[in-house]
C-alpha cells in the first residue's frame, strides 16, 4: 500500500547514487549536496549514502568517514575499487534503505538505478534522477554500457517518477521506453566576484587575458576540438584548461596536442578561491561538449558574468537561449571562426557579459530546484519550469 505523503509535514529521505558529499567530484555530487542541505533546513530528514572509496588511475581515494554534514546524516557504504564497485555500493545502500523504510528513496545517475527494481519489490517510493545518458560516454566498455542502459530502463519503467535534465532527454525516454519523464534542473547562486590574485601569482593570469575551460577532462567534453581550434587562432590570450587527470589517456592526448604552444595552460584540478578567480576574470568560457546533462559549469560561468561559447547540443542551448554564442558540435572550423570573432570583438564579449548573470540566476535557483524535488517526492508530477513560472507570477 502506497504512503500518502501529500500532507506530511516532513519527509524522511534517502539519497543513493553520488560518490560522496561534501566533494567537488562532479555535478551529481554538487546537486546532492545542495538538495540535501536545503531539504534539512526546511525540516526534513535526509540520509546520504556515500561511497567508501574509489580507484582513480591506480590511486585509492578514501572518503572521510563523516557521520553528519550540515544536518545531513551520512552513511558510508563499503565500496570495492573497479567497475563492480558501483553495483555493490548501490545494492548494499538499497538493502539498508529497505530496512530503514524511508518515505522516499532518491536515486541519482543511471548505474545505481539498476537497484530500483529491488526497492520497488519491497514497496518503497522511488524517484530517479538521470543527469545524463551515461551509457553514451566514450570511456565505458560493452558491459558497462549495457549495465548503464539497464539503469536508464529501470528508471523510466519502474520509478514512481523519472527526472531528466533536458527536453531532448525527455523525448528519448518517451521514444525508447514509452514513458513520460519530468524535467528538473540544477541551480546556481549569485556569486562573489574576485580579482585575479592567486591565479596571477601561479600562472600569470589577469582579467580578460584568457579563455577558460573548467570541468572534467574527458572525451565527451570535446576539449580536443577546443585545443585544435585555439591553436589556429591569432591572439596573445591564453587558453586555460582546468580539470584533473581522471582520464589519463585523454589528458595525455590533450597535452600532446598543445605541445609547442605556450599559450595553452593546464592548471589541473582547482577548487575554492582559485575556481572563483578563474570564473571571475575569464574573457570567454568555452564548453565544446559532445554530451551533457545540464552542466553546472555552464550555469556557474554565466552566473559570474562570463561570455560563453558552447556547442549546440540541446542540453546547452536549452539553458543559454540567445545569451551565449553557439557552434555546431564537433565542427572545429566553425569553432575556430566563432572563437576568433570573439577574440577580435571585445565589445561583443562585453555585451554578453553584461546580461548573462542576471539571466541565469533569475531562471535557475537551487531553492526552486529543491521545492520541485520535494513536491515530486510527495507525489506531485510537476516540471521545474512550472515551479519557476508560479514564482514569477507570484512576484
């Protein structure tokens, strides 16, 4: 018998699927942290199931065994290294959740969603959030792709609500699984703008003297297009690639492509004040992706007032509208042309910068994202845009 959660004052929520919080390992982790902390502040109980460890390029990453984070209860699940780790983690977390009898279990990302069928077997209310079609990422082998596709299928067919980050993804679920998904959204806050202090000391970076790419350094991010296009541009500005060496072969490929061009700077994984300074002082932010969900870096860069240059995949264009410059995905000559145009026309860049922050922060809010998620947890099938429009009308 299903619980009626519509009038319940507070919910007891479990979140399964992220690596761990707090961390800056990816957009899913950012979203889980923002959701969980805000939900607790609104009077709900939230338990986040962190993974115990991961193996990244042969180096084990051990999570801090936190018990609580800003009111969020943390349970660290033993997680073997390697591809089997996600399966074991999500199985153990789901079994634990079954015994805890939460009001709702919120699964994040395709892989962990394989366990939805187990949670439903024991009568739990389940909400699945698909942040991107992970089975389409270049790094996965045949078995991993099959497993991730199973997660997408179970999310679409068996979850009480399946959430996706774009209209294109919604149509994909409709066409492939004959199910209706709901669009949710990431959020962003109005940031503090910082001068170039640490980045000037470390890499000689100053206001408007570099193009920035920040995020995971993986093939689907299309950074090889950006490096190739930039090398043929006539400019004294630099290209800064910020992101860790999580995919060693691809990172090595990029550094080899950049050899002989000292304008291209690899700064590695960044966080804290360095990240803020990089966003605050970039001339252009570039996101040449082949595949995205809804990139947190895109929202963040626009919130800092960056001029964005992005590939024309739907997951980007649905976010930026006409407030960014776009180019056809994978089209290096056009990317080079658009990049050179922005380099040669600072007044155009300044115009985009003057409008991007207000546009993006008025549309994408973590508070609205949390409001939508809680309404869905209670059983209301509501889209993010509907929640946003309601708030706009109420102003």
